[in-house]
């Protein structure tokens, strides 16, 4: 029998520990909301409240509207769609960025594949996102935007965004163990990245001389999947997703390769 490749070996190890990963995801979700009377509702209410506040300030106070859209609910729907996509990215990215530092005690005391930790974070974020999408669907129906067939495109957006965030977050999370300034720099860059992504504004209103910034932003077409599906009733343009999808796969493979090289030194560095 041919020996497994390093990446295949890591994937096989994760599969052997699938029950541990599943149990850890359940325990993390239960622990996060154990002492809260509203439990998981807080995770849903925070992004919905943020979108509502932005919609109130930008749409009602500043009079922002989407081009060629007369529906008064269109802008809040647009904001919630973009915020949901961005929230999925930032939750997975930020938690992968600090996962080894957060669980340093477990890494030193318990023997298990260290790659399980970011996978547990990934799985927990996906469950949280599913609950948020369920709440958003209810809000959309209340706003007069019932489900359409284009909503079936959302799993593609979830897959690509979560892969992109996981790969990039794990890659930088490994580096962050050895150089703690990485997390601080990423916090600043994420704020800039948010405003360079069409979430609170439409890409159509961006002046021509700045459109190249959107073209260089791999998250812009990924966020657009949500906006097209939930507001415009359009299927995603697969041509615009080729580069983000390739980058997501590249970051995941590169993160696995770097993890394999640095795995033996992680615990010592912590």
C-alpha cells in the first residue's frame, strides 16, 4: 500500500477524530450560551440589530437608496445580506487567527490532532451562521421578500466564504503563534477591508477611478452571492467566482502545508 501524502494523512486523522470534533462543536455551542437566558438568540440579535441601525442611519437619516430600486425595504435587505456574508467570514477568520493561543492549555494537556481545533471553530461558525440565516429569512418574509429559487445559491456562498476564511485564518493563525503582532495588524486591515467591500453601499455607485479596488477584492464577488440571491433574485455569475474559489483552495492547501511544517513547534512557542 502506498503511503499517504501529508495532506491526505491530515485529512485522514481528522476523519478518525470526527466524533471528537462533532462532540466538541456541540460542547462549544452549549458552553457559549449556557449562562444566558436567551441562549443562541443573542448571536442572532447582534448582527440583525447592527443591520437595523445601519439601515436607519444610512437609509432614513442620510437618504441612501439602491440604484434602480424603489422598494423602501430594499436597502435593509441589502445590508442584512452583506452583513451575513461578512459576519461568516470574520467569525471564522478571527477565531482561526487566535485558535491555537486560545486553546494553548488543551494543546499542552490533551493528545489529539492539533488541526482539529480550527475545524471545530469552522463547524461552530457554520452552525451559528445557519441560525442567523434562518432568522434573516423570517425578517425578509416580514419585509415582503419571500423565498425564491435563487436562495438555493446560498450554500455556494457559504462554502466559498468559509473556505476562504478558514484557509487564510489558519495560515495567519499559525504565524500568529510565533509573531503575536499579526493579530493586531489583521484587526486594522479587517476594518479597511470591510469598507472596501460593497456591503453598506452598492458597487454601482463607486466612481470609475476606484472600481479597480473592487476588482482586486476577492470578497466582493463572494458577498455579492448573498446580495444577488436574497435581494435581486439573480443567480451568481460563476465567472466572477473563479479567482476567489482558486484563492480559497490555495489558502487551505498552503495552510495545511505550513501547519505540517510548524506543528511540532507550536506547543513550544505557546
